[in-house]
């Protein structure tokens, strides 16, 4: 077999780097994932290093020459970072600008001023969903926790009645709606249309967040009745500011990239002529890069300037926004390397053939694979990128809408039952002052409901579109 070039590997359509049979490839996949799980859970190794070692282990177990396994991994890492790295960076900058300028607090305070009583859990879902669009899950949790605790304490609400809807809104956005890293990587892996995925993601998110948020919070509040811990109410960003952005300007800035990307998807459907000037214009302004870049640049004027930020302060905000995402970028990149190693080893083709023999619907298979990896590694992002690599060949003959639904099935599976090997589990436990058992009965079960409901809605949509 001749040495494969980087360009050929990047095309995802190359001959396998090994001639191993199904049995050996199956064992190689299990061994590679086992190595990743063991390194993350037992030896507490960073997910980037674990994915790197696991990718090489997969190639070795599959019988591939080590040099070719290295080329596959580095090619996948490079193409993934090239595809989503800038988008993650722009999203991080927008999120940091939103937090530091007090824009997020302005949205929270405006909505809460108009909500009360039974509508409060619904208000928390709305707040978390809007703020969760440009923010990473962990950042959103840190940003919203003070609000959740203060609302619960001042309004004498059950902490779970307020907290679960907020967490559900953040989690659903994180798993199903781009520009979050997981959905972006899956879109890149299966070559789905981002605008269509975004539109269907929002459609799936609405019933999912209603069931897992306000409705489930009634049950969770009965199971776990705990007061808001005083020690966990930190200072809000806007408490240090003399003024902050207006509600309308802040909301417009957050929603701008969503509107631009959805507009592109709509024009693609209506016009469907790449030579038309209208479609070409929207292909540019609706691309994720331009849409997010436009929101960041707009945010300098609609968020930074009203908050009184100088040019130096804006520069500091950008730098602080980029610093924490180094680890995320490396994990996402290594996940792309693992995906490419899976594909180049012939595992993707094996999954394709097995799915045909077993007559398992592709969307259900994608959900189950993501669930298994999520339970094993505790990382929604690792589950998404790994599952996307395994099922990518299934999207080859899919329509645009079904390829988007494949991405959403993977995203739904990646949220299944967060437990003790997930950093988010401990984040929620400590902020809310819960015991491990209480966290499982609330947070873990909420994540499972999100996964199952979203997966079910995806399957239903696949029957009608």
C-alpha cells in the first residue's frame, strides 16, 4: 500500500490504512476507547493527551503502521481546528464581552423584572437559552448561578424549581445548537449544512427544554428540597460598572449570528441557485465565520462602549476570553484526530456495513454510540466527536435534513446521564450545595431526560421531513 498523502486523508474517502477484518477493527475500537476512558478516569490525564494516546492505540490495535496512524491523527486534528477553531474563538470572545459588559446581567434583570410566581421557572429557561447561545456550558453556569441563587432566596422559591430550568436551557444549547463546539465538530464530520442543523436544532430544543426544565423541576423540587447556599453567591460583573448596555442592543447582538445563519439556510431553500446574487451574498454573510465575527465587532459598540470600556479594556476582554479555550480547542482537535483515525482505519465503513446487516436506523445507532461514549468518558464533547467519526459514512447518501438530524442525534446522545466522571456533575453539586445522591436525582436525571426527549424528537422528525 502506498503512503497516503495528507490531502487524500483529509477527503475522508481514502482506502483504509489497514486491511484488518471486522473482528479486529471492533476490538481495536473498544481498546482505543478503553484506553481513553482509563486515562481520563483512572489516571486523571487531560482529555487532549488521552485522545492522542487513544488514537495511536486504536491504530496499533487495528494493525496500521504507526507512521500512517500518526498522519491520520495529525490530519484530523488540523482539519478539525481549521474548520471550527476560529468559530470557537469568536464565540468565546462574544461570551466574555457579554459577561464583562454587564449585558448578560441586563437580560437577566429585565426578564426577571417581568416574571414572578409560577412563570419564574419559564423565565429561567428563557434566560438560560438566550444567554447559552454564545456561551460555553461551564461559563454559562458560572454566569447564571448567582441569579439562580438570588432568585431562589429572595423569592423563597425551591432551589431546584429555579435551578433545573436554567441548567436545562444551558445544557440543551450546549449539546444541540451551534456554534457550540460539539455540534460544530459533528457538522464538520458528517458534512451537514450548518444553517439547516441550527434551525432543526432550535426546533428540537424547544420541546426538550420545556420537558426537562420547568416540567421536570416540579418533580425535582419534591425529591430534593434544599435552600440556596449563601456562601455560593458571588459578585456579579455589572456590580462594578457605573452603567451597562441596554436590553434591546444586547439581545440583538446575541441573536445576530443566529439570524444571519438561519437567513442563509432559508435563502438556500427558496432560491437554490448558486449563481444568483442574492444567494451568493447570503452565502457570505450567513457563513458561521462572518456571522460570529459580525456579532463580535457589533458587540464592541453595543456592549463595550455603553459599559464605558476603553480600547485597552476591550483588548483585555478579548485576551481573557481567548485564554480559557486553549484546552477546549486542543480537546476538540484531538477528537477530530481520533475521528480521522477511526475513518482511515476502516471503522466507519465497518459501522456502515454492520448497520445494514442489523437494520438499525442510522439516527438510533448514532444516538446509542454517543450514549456509550458519554457514559464511559463523562465528556459530551468527546462523545460527540468520537461518535461523529464512527457514523460519518452513514451520512454519505442522506438528504440535507437527515444529515442535520444525524448531528442532532449524536448531540442528544452525548448528554445522556452525566455522573461522577463529568466535570459538570461536580460543578453543579458544589454550586448548589448538594450531596452526590441529590445531584444524581436532579442534574443527572435532567440530562438523561434531555437526551431521551431530544433523541425521540429527532426520530419523529426523520419520519416527516
